[in-house]
C-alpha cells in the first residue's frame, strides 16, 4: 500500500498490474491518495461493498478483474472443480452491490469469454483478455459519450452535476464528467456546479476534487440549494451518470437525482443522463423492477464520524433513486443520443444483464 497527500496529477480508479488489481481507495479522498493492491477476490468484494471503488462502470471493471483473481486462486484444482468454484465466486462478486447493472454484466461477460477453455490456464488467459477489453472499451465509450454530449451544450454553458460520474467512477475519463471535460476542451464550458451529494459527499469529496485537478472552474453547493440555483438562471443543463437504465428509459442513479430531475423540469433546464450502453438493462422493463440498495444508518446519523443525529433515531438510507423517463431530456451513450420513447435501445448495443 502506498499513500500520500492528494496531488494534482491524473489518477486512475483502478488498474491491473503484476497479476493484481490496484485500487484507489476513494473513501479517503480528498485528504489522501492511497492505493491498495488486491490479490484475492474477496478483497475486491469488500472494496466494492465499502465503496473504496464505486461508480457503475468502475464496478464492472473491478468485478471482471475480481473473477480473474478468483481463477488465479483456484488454478490448481481439477478443472471441473475449478469451474464449479469459479462460478460460485463469480456469483458472489456479481451480487456485491445490487443496483448497478454493470457489475453483473461484466462478470457475465468474462465468464462467457472463458467458456471455451479446456483447462484453468486457458480460462485465466481468456478471462483476463475479456476483462482488459471491458476496461479499454469503457474508456473508448466515455470519450464517445463526451463528444456526443458536448454537442448538446450551448456556448458558455454552466453545467450542474450530481454525485461523481468521472474518471473515478469509470475506467477513465468519465461519463457525465466526460461530457464536461470534452466541452471544456472545446471552449464551450464556463464552469460546473457540483452538488455535495449527501450522505457520503461524493460530489464534494470526489467530483470537486477531480474537476479541480483538471483545471475546470467548479462551484460546490449543498444539495438543498439546487432549486434556488436553477431559479437564478445560472444552470444551462444538468448532466448525471447512471447505475442502471431500464428498457423504457427510467434511470437509477445516486439518491437525489430524481429530485434534481423534477426541479429541472420545473425550471425548464435540460436534464441529461450520460452512461455507456452496458448500463442499459433490457431485462428490466421499467424502473419499478430496479432493486434499490439500502445502506447502513451511520452514513446519515454519523457522517464522517461526527454524531449528527440522536443515537436511537430510525434512519432510512437508500443509496439510489429512480427517475422516470418523462423527466429525462435525453440519454447520452457511445452509440449516440436517445430521446423518448426509448425503444431505440432495442436496436443498438444495449445489454442484457442475464
């Protein structure tokens, strides 16, 4: 493990190196940049559940490499036993967080790629090749999302974003922040308004930090200021990421996204969702079928270790909410920009989570 004060150079959320998965511990940002090198797949599951790594695309990449780690650990077993135990490990990895479809999708992809293998060595090679392909294609998709999304923004735009959908949430570049980075590079962007994103403050800790690294002017606001800021006319568009998009265009994303979408519609502000096609789940017809993860009460009552509520108060802490498609102006993907009705997903590279 290496650590040090947060620096200004670009960092990667995760990378495969020396047959290990190297992860940036995002729970320590923005105070400290610390990496962990994980050799065992249960360590990756712990990193996922504890949100050391987070963001739907990054979870997919991490899950894919976790399957490779599992295969490496099991390689000395008889091949039939190897396959049985690998399937069991992969199932546990895929279920580490239930809302983000990319995790289960990526695990399924690497297992299918390894299906032709006749021994453990060949299986590991095929698993690793597919995991690296998923990582590479995610970065490529993010750049395409950035190009498509930037075309939707006016000159001198100010964009509001919620949570973190940047390089830290992906294999690199980012989805919502990919659009922002591209627009900034094209001279179209005036600045960004980042919501703090309670209760874990991903907007304050991660997005503001990431944009500062890139030299993009950013203003941080508390979540409850969003309506007032929109009413002031200072917001050209809202761009967020997604953890799962249903076949009808309903969007699961960080808690608070639904409220922002409703506010955007009330103030005539375009509300865009930026996500790779791997986040579109054709097996989920509408948002009503999306399982929303609930997390522990201490995230709300004891934020950052500070007692903020009576010890015995009951806490409801959903990690995500679902925004109905009617509130989404457009969904920006690597395959282009989609608007309602979203049947066009059926004719593109949208994925089945099965």
